[in-house]
């Protein structure tokens, strides 16, 4: 029996290594690329041994030498800050609006609440290109174009459905008896939500906000059309390494690595919450 | 030498169809000397630009303009495709957020048809808005007039309103590695026949592969690089009688020869090579020859920071076709004003400053190639820089002068032209990737393209 198990587990280990390699190799490759100078990057056959340089990171984070005026932040850093403001703001706003909405949809006796919930979900799967032109026109007319407020609002299309749907299934998981007990003690709906439901919903709220943050962070199209030089997010910053006649691979790799950091931190340290959030309501 | 170059470029047949187009320029000459650059003080201009050496050359000069005029300039620089998407969003919604933008005659055939562009003649003719030293006659007239169009599909290029001003121009050439050719005892080919004859020998020396050329699946293939070969084989998309020539005998011959060349001398997968592979591949020293690539890659090849071949590169004109003809495609980056702009006068002041003699020369020296004004080729600094490029002094200048003589936009102006050429490129791709018979593939493409005219 034991002899039969060994090759099986060895096979499984090998499969796991291959599997991990499949997902991790692109990241490692981009990381290596970010440490190469341009000539090493374009050399053929590809070089695995090279003298690493931090020049790409230096140029990404500190800006190319001699191109900055005093007190001016490098373009990439500005884009990074923009993304933090936009995605951070969008997630906070989505939580503020989405949590009460999710609670109402989960517990309230609203007629047609399934349709309402589905409408929110449809924001997620309707192609953004469908609404981007009308939004651009409206934004330029009311002065929301190229502002943080405008970007945060547009990102509600990404964040709000995620928050509402994750929180809705989370609230539905909470035994109704807890709420009934609160009611018997004389709490109204708002107090029940604030003092009873929210404290036990920490993991759900955290995972909803993290997932919404990652989706918002990775969005390109709103940043392309609705943002200008003042509020452009970091996804556009990575594209800036493409010039007319060449791609500055090293800079692009460094920019991609830096901008992946928040998502990686979120995914590693908060993994437990995320899987809990993703499977929430899956088995009932 | 310099003089010859200048004469050729001045009379150059960039757009052969309208050599006789009327010159402008004289009208602006008799104006008072104190032009009011401050007239739009306090306003601002949004410029949407494509990431290009032009922008890097322009950026450091902008504060000068801002100080002189009191106009604030917001440069918005994006990768080409992102810039095009954003521009389309702005133009088509008529939001007018973008005042001035980088474009080209080909793109402008679409934009002008939709009334999205502001004609520039009135600005040039208005002495209150155009500095007396602007001298529009100093532009190479062929280059300038490629931005004129009557907006009648299939005709009238070079006539009618001026929709844009040129900021640089590009044609095509051979770049080669002198050391490799010497090592193999080969001559740089002067005809496509000679090139075909040596194609299988090119990778037998120190170069990994024989040749590289841009060969992607989009309109630029029959328009620019392979287009240069097609035209030298006597192929134009439409003949004088208005018949499509896409599957003519000459076109089939050129396509077969092209695919044979690539299959013989390029690495696997060469059918997907874009600018990036072409430029970086040759600069990395993997190739013996770069076929019909943009002449303005030269500043990169010559720069030891970006290139392995900076001390081992030569230039030659594109090969001659079967009957000794040489023709070439042309690309002219230009700038236009958005018809929906709310700051057109300020936008014009910016555009006219960008395309003025002094600004242009300063940018040419900083990598914005090739010059579109005669005065730039007269500038000793520009001449000295360009003369240092190539295997022998002056080689690059001689080659670009030769190519300028034969470079032209030989396509019918039509708003759907890029879509038609995409279809053409697809046929060439089928021949390369699937081994489809060239005549079959090209005739199918011709049928499809014929339908797009209706």
C-alpha cells in the first residue's frame, strides 16, 4: 500500500510545482526584466545571468534625470498617488453606500429586491465601453472630467456591485435570531445594524473592500477616457513606457512591479478574508 | 552635397499628384514686425500627443512658449493606441477638451470627413494671428500639402483646405551591418533580385538572422514598409482608371518575393513583427539587414546607449523593382486643431510656434527626425549631426535625399482606407502563415475591399 502511495504523492508534488511555476514564472520574469538594462532585455538568446541594475526603478520612482522641475513629482509617482486616492476613495464611498444597501436587500421586505440586486450586478458585467462615451460627454460638461471626484464616482460602477453582493450574502448568513434578540431588547433597525450586525461583519466588510480595491486598482478604461493629466491612475502610467517606435521594457516592468505591490500585499496578508469573502454564501 | 539635398527635398515629389499646388506664405510676409504673442495671455491649451521622440524634443521648450505668450500648455502624452482612443472619444463627442493633437494625413481623412478638424488656412493668412517670420513657404511643399484635402473621397489630395501642419516626416531605407557584409564578401543589394539571390547567405556570418522587417497584420504593411516594395514593383492600390490593382500580376509577384524573402532570411514568427521587433532586433545586432525600415530609427541605431551596432551600421536606398523603379511610402506626423476647441486662437499660437523655424530646428537637433522645413536642412548644426550617421560621412543624408525623391502618399484619400488596408495586410499574412496561393488570397482581398467603397 505504502509503495503505491509514494509515486502518487511525488506526482502530485511535481504537478504542484509545475502549477506554481506556471503562475509565478511571469511575475519572476517581469521582476528579472525590471532589473535588466535595455540591451540585456533585448538580447537573444535571453539572458538569465546579467549584472542587475536598479536604474529602471530609480527612473520610475524618481523620474528620469534632468526632466523634473524643482518640487515636481515624477509622473509615475503622481499616477500612483492618484490611484491610491481614487481606489481608496471609491472603496470607502462604496462601503458607505453599499453596506446599508446590502443590509436592506438582505433583510428588508422591499418589493422586487431581487431585481434591484440584479441591476447592481449588471453594472459589473455590462461592458464599460458601452457607457464610457456618454459619461465622457457628461463629465466634460459638468466639470467632473479629470477630477478625483469624477473618477471616484465612475469607480462606483466597479466597487458598488462587489460590495453589495458580497455583503448581501454575508448578511444573509447571519442567523436572524441574533437580530430578533436585539429587537426584543428594544433596538431599532439602525441600532441593530450599527451595534449588532457590523461588529460581527468585520471579515466580510474587509474582504468586500479588498476585492473592490483590487478591481478598482486594476481598471484601465475609466482612467484612459475620463481622467486627464491631473487624475490619471497608475494603470495608465505603465502604458507610458510604450513610445511610438519602441517599448521601454525595463521601465514598464519596474512600473508593473511597483503597481502590483498593493494588490500582492492585500492578497497575501488578507488571503483568509478573501477566500472567506469569495465563498461566502456559496454553500447554504 | 547639402545643396543637392535641399533642392531635391524642396521640389521633392512627396505627394506626386499635386506638384503644382499653389504656395501660400507670401501673404504673411508684409506684416508689421511687432507681432503680439501676448494676445491670448491667461488662456490655456490642451495638447494630446503620441509618445514619440518629437514630444521629448518639444517638452523642454514649452516653458519658453508659456513665458512668451502667457498661455498655459498642458501636454497630455499617451501611447499611440491609447492616444488614438482618447482622441476619438473627444472628437466624436465634440467635447472640445483637446485643443490640438498629433495626427497624420491618413487619420485626418477620417477626422476631416466628420468635420472634426479646423481648417488652418485662415489662421495662416491672418497677420494678427501668425507671426510675420512664420514663412509657410519654407516647408517642403509636398510634405505640407499632403495635409490638404478637398474631402471628396478618392481624389483631391493636395488640394483644398489645410487640415494639419507637418512636424516630422519618415520614409524607408535599408540599414545594414557593414562588418557582416564584409565578412561574407557580399555587396549591399541594389535590387530586389540581388536581395533574393543573397537572402540565404545573410545569416551565415556573425549575424544570427538574415533580415528583419515590420510585417504585422495591419494597414501599415501595404501602406509603409511592404508598401515601399509594392510600389517599386509598380503596384498602386488603384490605377489611373480607378481599378483596384491588389491582385495584379505585379502585386502577386511582389507578394511572392516578399514572403520568400521573409521565409528564407527571417526567424520563425517574423509575420508578427512590429516596429518594436524591427527596431530593437536590428539595434541588438541580431540581423545583417533591416529591410525598408523607417529612416528615423537612425538616431537610435547611432546611440551607443540604446544600440549594439552604433559603430557598425550603414544605410542604403531601398532596392529597385524588376524594371529598375524605386518608389517609397511616406509617413508624416502632423498636428491639427480640434474644430470643437474653445481656445482655437491660443491653440493656433501654440501650433504655429511649434512649427516655426527656430522651434523646429531645436527639435530636429534633439531627435525629432526628419526635418520638414528647408531651413532646418540649411542649419549647420543639423547638417553636422546628420553627416556623422552611417558607414561613411554623409551616407545617411545621401540616402534620405534619394528616398525623399521617390517617397509619396500614393493612396486614394478615403475615410475607410485603414480598414481596406487591414484587409490587404491580412491577405499577405495568409500567404505567409497558411501558404495560401498569393493570387487567390489577394483577389479575395480585392473583392472585399471593392465592396467597402460602396
